[in-house]
C-alpha cells in the first residue's frame, strides 16, 4: 500500500512539474486605449482621454481621425494624443462650435491611428461623441442634497 501511495505521489509531482507555465519570462507589449466608449456634448467642451498600460519612455504621438455627421460642429485641441515621457494619460479636448446645434443629435467617432513602436492599440480604439441637438434634454441624478 505504501508503495502504491509513493508511486501515485511521484506521478502527481511529475505531472504538476511538466504542466508548469513558462510565461514568467514573456514580456507584454503595452496597450493604448481610450478611457470611455461614449461621450455626450451639448455645449462647451469634453475631454477625450487616452490611457496607456505602461508609462512612456519618451514622448510619443498617437494620431486620431474624426468621422461622422458632426465633423463640422466641433474643434479639437489637437489631431493627435501626445503621451509625455513618464506619463500614462493624454487628453484631447473637443469644443462644440457655438450655435451649431440643429434639430438632430449628431454622432462623431474618434478613432486611434497607428500605434507607435513599442505599443499596440487595445480594444478601446474608438469612442463615440454624441453632439446633442437643441431639443436635447440633459438629466443628472447626482445627489446634491438629502433634504426635501
């Protein structure tokens, strides 16, 4: 019985050792993703944020393209995200053109361009900004007071 137990123990030890993972030495390429999938802009500005998995070792630029029905109804602070050395976030600010609100909501898609060397574009490679019409209603359910 003891021999059977030791034999079973030895086989389990060999099995677990043979199935161990060698992924410890694997290096992952950091990803670049946009923070949110959707934004809404009635008037004023909205910040579109890029997030990197790892800090940039030097200043890098990630180009963006804008498409959709709202391409004439906003201005962008830049046509590319600039990730500065040591940082993991970059922002582009979109500003709504004054008096551009029509009768319909207008979609705008912001797409990340090609990733710079040493990075890859992640799943969140695009975001949609909905420019609200003049008929839009904005509701907030933030609790500002508990007193009626």
